[in-house]
């Protein structure tokens, strides 16, 4: 139980980091994530299946699947950015258009099938066992691989946001005029941020598909709300202006969100809650988190 909550929290924490970049750093209301996440899952599953058929090692298969997911999500973000900057389409509409179009693209990546099984070609488990040895249990191996992947992504983001480009990207969401005065093209910088955010969503999709044992074209339903809930839960738990702590609290929020969803699935029947109510619970959780954060600001 605990291993499953931690693994899901860590893997979907990478998705939440992408949502954090879009909604908090760039102040860009981006729905592309609901197309980028399943695109990463589909691309990662297709590449993992193709590489496994050649007899490649677990480490190579997992790296290729993760890279495919990252690139697929990044392409979705690039499409949204191109519509927004070239055609002047509002961010929300551009994301919805990309999300809608990528449904068909994801079906093509999956070979016209709605899902693709990965039970016999699980890249995460194969990679983890190649590191830790075949004697380690699958639950511990997957947990270790998920922790390393999430830690690596958060660490690289922390390093990036301490560079000049990262600092400029952070300033872009707060005050675009300051970025223009510094001689930086805001459109190019925003494009890089959108591609990065959706690339992380695609990477998370590839890893989540490997963990769950299949990639599905409907993977992306509700992931934006789940990512926002994770970001807001983390902000409710930890208050800080340091970017490293902000990234850490996003991951913590993702673990807390997965724990709450597990509790609702397992013990919600005591309050008359069914699995059909999980989307409603996510929405109420977001509203409640916003209300609590506003009360906290008023008190301060």
C-alpha cells in the first residue's frame, strides 16, 4: 500500500512539476498536459516494445522510452506555443486544440489501438533490476527507480532555475516588461518553458505507463486537475520563496494527493463515496486548498 502511494506520488510528481512551471512560473493556463501526458505514455510504450523486441538491455530500453516520452510531450507543448505566439490564439484555447488533436496522434502512435500492454516489457522494472540485481523484490526496485527519476528531475530543475535563463523564466511570469528590458525575447523564453513543462508531462506519462503495465489513449483525463491539486497541497504544507523548496513541496503535494485518493478508494465507502466520485473529490480538494490558503494569507 505505502509503496504504491509513494511510487504514484513520485511518478506523477514529475507531471506536477510540469504543471507548476506552466501555471506558477510562466502564469500560462495550459491544458496541453492532458494531451502531452498520454502522448508520452504512448511514445514510451511504443519505443519500449520496439527496443525489447531487439533484445536490448533494461537500462537502454528504459532510457529510450523515457526520452521518447519527453520528446512527445515537448512536441505537444511546441504546438501549443506556436498557436499562441504565431496565430495569437489564447493559451487556454491553444491547449485545448492541441489536446484534441493529439488524441488522434496518440492513437496512431499506438498503432490504431486504444491501449498497448507493457506487462512483459516493463522498462522501469527491467532497469531497476539491472541496477539493484535480480534478487530485489519488484516493489522495492520500482520504488527505488521512481525515487531516483523524480529526484533527478527536481535536482536538474533546481539547477536550471539558478541559471540566467531560469531566473529570466521565473521573472517572465511575474513581470514580462522586466524581461523585455533585459533584452530577452519573451516569446522564445515562454516557448522554452511550455516545451519544458509538457516534456515533463510526457516523461511522467511514459514512466506511469511502465509502472501500470500499459499505455492508454485516455491516460490524460483529469491530469491537469490532479497536477494543480498536488501543487496547491504542497503550497499549503510548505511556505517558501526558495525555488528548491518550491520544487520539493510540489513532489510532497503529489504524494499527499495520491494518499488522499487511495484513502478515498479504500475507505470512502464508509461515507458513501464510490470510485465515480474521485473527480468530484479532486475538484473539492482544489477549492478547499484555495480557500485555506486565502484564510492563511488574511491571518498573516
